């Protein structure tokens, strides 16, 4: 009896230990150590967010058309795509880097590349791919710039998007306008025309770079100098201040709702525009499918971001394809990266809602589907947010400093001066 | 007590092989309880103690997340940085405000409901389940629910304006620091009452009826009976509930992250959302860990003080 009790205890200890160890080691092996070029078959693992929000259109094209086509032209290479929800990908990459368990390819948000590159997680593709300069020259410069860090490029653009002005016929009618507001002055006139009609002239859901930079750039302002060394004198320059001041004035007149300063209880932009609460918003090409499902009768009108002294300049979004430095299949992984830049890949993804990053493919996609034309035009001048590892901190600084300016407890000049000082500190420590 | 000479007697009496087996059995017998403890201990050390020690270690480094990367030891820099960080202090204040506003109602209302549900009635199990239901519901689900309740065009504003005729219902609850904290506290109280109710119900079952009856005989009214008989009898349970709720109050996280995201402009950031942002958004694990360590020390000291307080009271009564 006693012996069997001991045996039971020993067994349970072993089971628990095994469980604990299994829990620590994770489960995403990247296959054998063989490299492409040898005869041994290679399995590439790729992490991405194509299926975010239960959208199977893009994962289907990838898994059923593009990957099989790549595998057919590259015998011996198998690509295993793992779809990860957008909200958890960054955390998964972080823990993967900490545990040394990363895939061979990642479809990364453009805002994360510099951050992970600075940590040494990514392979410098400009050193690893002999044809990098040819491939990169074919992409939009604004998208390519998001891959740069410390004199090297750590990825290539994969897909892109940008924000344009979206309005509705109902809003234009209410304001007595025949076309969407094309300039800052048009927007102010629209606000005046909408006064008392319970329609906000413009709505947006935050004061981060993604939200506020199109206004600053279009107003002729800048965030930093070209070499990313200083924000003081740029972010708090007179043109930047004037652009933000226009928004603050409209906000104080009640023409922009407090969704802008982070009221999570306000009507969202995607609901407010079709419901007639908001006259204009800035948004991206993904809205077409969202509205198609939720507001089938709504016919959005797309137009360039209103132009100020600096023209009509929007902000670049999208994803890059990167290779973690831990991969043991570098040749096979670079072959797939090369394939993502092909017309075949870019145009197939364009059909399911991802805008091409290769300029020639972008022109073809816009010709095939006129819906993309306003976005392609806007992209020609769109700029990326600061490509530094601390880009998420820049967002926090902007929204923390600007919120009091909109609420009226400080001036725009004071808010931007304080933000510029903090960003200066980040730039010197990068 | 076993005589120490006994084993020798036994050994002399049996063959050497049998004696060895007996010794081994006895040794194995002594090890058995530890082997039974081991699975839980292995998991506890591996999943709780080790990460805690690691986080403590990280808080003294400029921690590099990459496996194999060298992190720089920076001593107390992360801690001094927190002392000079206004967002840290605002987060601490918000966590404190949440604790102060959400703990007392959970105790008072939890006890009140427990008193009401103590009486036996056919509907009693139904009410117990209903009050306990929020406790077992997912934080994510109820946080989103409360976000919609407190939205500009949500049920709360509608009820205030159209049902109760208090104001015009145009309050943007989630757009200001204090109104948003009220909404977050309301969720905490609603979700927490059931838990304290359950503990109090269990404690109330243990109040001797003879004492109650004696108090009635002495002419004590309801309030006097509650104050002199019930309250002292459930004192240990009360102490437990207070300590646990204060710890829980300082650990508020999910509801804030989902209802306001720390906004607007970081006004409703609490210590844990700020820690999470530093670690997982900015990948500054050293600073995030330092914030976690500071919070642990605060909660530990508070719990210690409370336990002293409740124990001290007991001794005085005795």
C-alpha cells in the first residue's frame, strides 16, 4: 500500500513537471535546420493579421491561391501561414522574441518595425537580399520609409492604406455644398453652414499621430526635421500651431464632438457618418466593406484631405513584411518576401481590400477598381509617422498634451511646445 | 516515542535483506507527504514565484526583451523615474480613488443584502444566484456593457433625463476624469457585491441564535442587535472582505482598459494600465516591472496594516 502511494506521488510530480515545462516551451517550432538551396524540404512559418475581424476573404486568397502558387514555383518550400488577431500580434512577437520562438516571416504593422529592429529582433533585408535596392525602388517612398532604422532597411512594404476625407450627400446637402470641402477654408465655411443643424462638421476618435498629423502636414507644418533629430521648432512651429488651432476653434464651437479628445462613449465615426451625425471624417479603404455590411444603403463620398498651406497630405498606414533574425531559413524566407512584391501577389490582395505598395501595381489596381483611385492619389504625397522605436510614446505624448488644449485649460502653442520637448528627448535617446 | 535502540533490535532479529527493505520503506514513507506536496509546489514555484522574482530582477535593469540580449543594470533608476513621473502619480491616485469609492459600497451593500437573504424564504436561492451572477460573468463582457450604458446616448443618460428628470442627459461620462471614474467604480461595485454577500452570508450562518434571542429578551432593537451581536460575530469575515477588496481595488485593470483605455489624454490611467502600457506597448519591461513592484509593496503594507487593525481589535475585546 505504502509503495503504491509513493509511486502515485512520484508519477504526479513527473506529470506536473512535464506540464510546467511544456507550458514554458511554447509550441511554434520552425521546422528543421535545413536551408533553402539544399534538397531538404523547408517549412516557413508566417505570422500575420490578414483575417482580423473574421475576414476570411484575404486569408483565403493567401492560403488557397498565393501560397500554393509560390510553393509550385519553389519546390521544396512549404509556407504555413498562422493568422493572429491584430490586438495580440505585438504581444505575441514580444513574448516570442523573449523566448526565442519566432516565425520565419511576419506581416508587421508599419509602426512596429523600427521598435523591433532596434531590439535586434529583425534581419536587415538590405544586407541579406542582393536585389533589395531594385525591389525597394519600385515601392511608394512613404511606405518604404517605415522599414528604415539606423541606416538599414529591415523589411519591405507589403500593403498600404491612407486616410482620405469621407462625406455623405446628405451632409453636403445640409451644408448647401455641391462638392466635398477641398480646403481648410471650405471646411470652416461648411461648419458655419451646419451651425444649429445638429451635424458636427468633422469627427475623429483621438489625438494621436494617425489623427492629427494629416492636419499639421496639410497646414504646412512638420513634426521634426528631415533627419529626425529635433521636434522643437517644427511641431511647435507657427504652421503646426495654426493647423491644430483650427481644429480647437471648431471643437470649442461645438462643431467637432468630444470623441476627438477620447470620449469612448461618443458615437463612433463609422456610425456617425452614415447616421448623419457627422458631416465628414478621415478614414481608410477598409470602411467600404464595413459599411456594406452595416449600412447597405449608405453611399460614402471619398475626397482628398482638405488642403491648407502645405497642400493635401495624409498619413500612411499598412503593413510591412519582415524576417526575424532568428530564422534558419533565410534564403527561403527572402524568396517569399520577393514573391510578395510581384504583380501576382499585389493585385490578388488588391482585389480583397489590400492596397498595393508597388507603384506600378497600384496604378493597375486603381484602374481595375475605381474605388481605389482617391486613395492612390492621396498616397502619392502621404507621409509616414515618425519612424523611431518609440513611436507609440509619441502618440501618447501628442494625445496627453493636446487634450487640455482642446478642453481649453492650456493654449495650443503651450501644448505643442511641451510635446516637442518630450519628443526631442526621445529623438536624442533613440 | 520510539526507542532509539529499537532498530538495532529489529536488525538483529531479521535477515540483512529484509532490514534493508524496511529501511528503504521507511525512508520512502517519510518522503511520501513531500512527494504529494511537490506537484502543487512545482507549479507554484514555476508559475508564480519564478515570474515574481524575475520581475523584481527586471525592475533594476534597462531590460532587453530579446532572448540572449544583454540588459544593462541601472540600479534604482526605474524607481526614481517613477517618483518623478506625473502619469505614475496620477495612476496611483486614480487606483486609490477607485479603491476608496468602490470598497465601502461593496461592504455595506454586500452585508445589507446578506442580512436580507439570511431569512429563509422560497425565493432566497433565486436571489442569491441573481446577486452572485455578476461575479462569475466575464470582466470583458461587463466592461463593454457598462461602456454602452454610460455612452453619451446610453441608458444611464436616458434614464437620468427622461425617467428621473435629473438634468438634460448630456453628460459625457467617459470624457472626463471624475465622471469616468464614477462609471468604472459603478461597474466594480455592481460586479463585486455578490462576492462580499457570499462571504457575509456564510459568516452570518455562524452567529449563534441564542445570543440574538438573549439580546431580544434584553429589549435590544434591530440596530442594537446588529451592532452588538452580529457585527462582532462576523468580524473575522469582515476583516477578510476588507483586505481582499482593497487588494482588488488597487488591482483594477480590465474595466479601465476597456471602458476608457486610460483616456482622455491619460486622465483615467490607473497603475496597472500604465504598467501594461510601459511593458507591452513601449516594451519598457524594466520600468513596467518597477511599477509592479511598487504596487506590490503598497498593497502588501496596506494589507499588513489592515490585518494588524482587525487582529488588534480582537485582542482588545478579549
